[in-house]
C-alpha cells in the first residue's frame, strides 16, 4: 500500500494485469479461430488451431458463451460464432469505410517505393472496377487518375489482378462487354491469350501492364480479398521510364505484401491471402 495524505491507495497488481492481458489475448485468438471456421467446430480442433490446452479453451468458451459471443449446440456439442459477435461485426462493418482502410496501406506503400499507389474496388454488378483510394508520390509529373468511375477489368494490371480470380463465365462476359482498345492502341486480347495472362497472375500473385489504362504508364497490381472472395486490387502506377524493368519483381513483392495486409483487414480467409 502507498500512504497519500492520510489515505491508503492500492498499487496496481502487475501480476493480475499481466494475467488479464493474457486472457484477452487468448480470447481474441479463440474468437479469430472461430470466425475463420465456416460453421461449427469442436473443442479439440480449436485447441489445435490456437495452441492452447483444453482446460484453457473450456474456460474461455464458457466466458464467451455467457456474453453471447460464442454459441454451443446441444445436438452436436460443437461451437460456433454467437449472435452478439454477429451484432458487433455488423456495427463495425457499417461504420468502417473501405477506402479509409485501404488508404493507410496505400500511404505505407507509397512511402516505401515513392510511386503512386491505388486501391481498385471490384464492382461485381457491372463486372468492372473503380479506384476508391490513392496515395500520390511527390513527383512533379503526375497522371490525372479518375476516381470512383467504372473501369475495365480486361485492361491494366489493376483490372487483371481482379479478373484472374473470377470465373471463366465472368471473364467471358467482361471480355464480351469490352469495346475500347487499350490506351496504347492495342486491340482486345484473344480469349486464350487472356486466359494465359490470368493464369500467370494466379501463379505469381501479381499482374504487370504497360500503357493499358494510362498511356505510357506501367502498372503492378496484386489482388485484395475479403471474407467472400475477390474484393479489389492494390496497384502501383508510374511512367514506364520511372520503374526499371529489373525492379519489377522487387516492387511486386511489396505490392503483394500490402494487398495481403489489406485482405486480412477485410476479413479474408487465410487460404485466400497471398504474401
């Protein structure tokens, strides 16, 4: 105890504080493991996923059930996300702006590479994309990039990084609806050529384009996922002479890592996340 002006004041119990922090950390890991499971899961599986002993798992599940964060089935004796967590998640989703989340990653990437970084948001209803956020590098020469305007998935690294993770039927419809040539004047690619390009994107985890959406520009883009699948892409863009060919692999790795971090923020399943 500490005596202060005739009053006794209790010092914080550091052991209790550490234990409380540890409990919160373990509970968050447990909730994350449940959220990553589509459906119900048993206690043994949860223990294996989070690396905690069964007594700890049982204790945490009991606490979370009391708050409605976790539900338990009397029929299967398995656990799932509870209604209270659904309510909290819905409130968070309604209050968070996707562009704001992307902006933070774009600014980090822009500071790393000193090139303009963009987030392209996938528009499934029109099989298109639009740039929803950007971070511009401090260069005297800048492209005027249209924001929040529907753009092609067929042209440009930003579009192809999305198109590569759609079905062939969706790709065919996107290709059939495309009428304009690229900014460089190139004609629409043949279907088989486009399929090969998209397969390469899936294999490497990124797309590269030369003057397709913007004349004289080079784009490097990687896909961004959410809990349902493809959500968009992160793209670096600059004049072709500003990004040397031998730097593409290095910069692509940074773009892929930024896209992976943003995907996690969007709630993507770990098996979807690249990088």
